[in-house]
C-alpha cells in the first residue's frame, strides 16, 4: 500500500525537483507551464476575476465548498494558493496540480504542460 502524501511533502516536492535515475529534469520545464491565471481558470470553475493585487477567489476543490474559500494568486509568476477552510495551501500551480490529481512531481509537470498546449 502506497503512503499518502502529506501537504508538507507535496510542498517540499514542488520546491525541489526529485533526483532520479531516470535522468535529469529538463532545466526549462518552468517555461512550458501556463500562466497561473490560465491554469486556474481551467481547473477552478467559478473563479472570480483577479483583483488588482492579483488574488482571485474560487470554491475549494479539496472540500465541499458552497462559498469561495480558495484564494489563488493568479497574477503572480508561480500561482501560490491557500484555502481558508483549512485545506492548506501551496507555493505554485505544480503543488496544486499534485494535490488535485494525486500525481507525482514529474507527472504533474507533464500534465500541466499538455493542458497548456490545448
């Protein structure tokens, strides 16, 4: 049985790419990612337009949310996020996608890059 990732492990993995025998991660992987605004519009239905400071609100996909407890920094370079309902947060869209889908770091990067090319 595979151990579940804790939010702390997801954040650590998103901040520092894992070392692997499969080869090095493409050093330009960040350039293939969409803007946080584009990514969050695709994955957070009901997201508000970002305020002048770049923050937007949306229903949190990690718990039953009848309001808009998810804050996303859609106007930033990396797209940090935080749920005011207690689900936690993360530093970027990669950490968000890992939590949303359960994918590992490399798989999340690939999936996000494919979404961006649609």
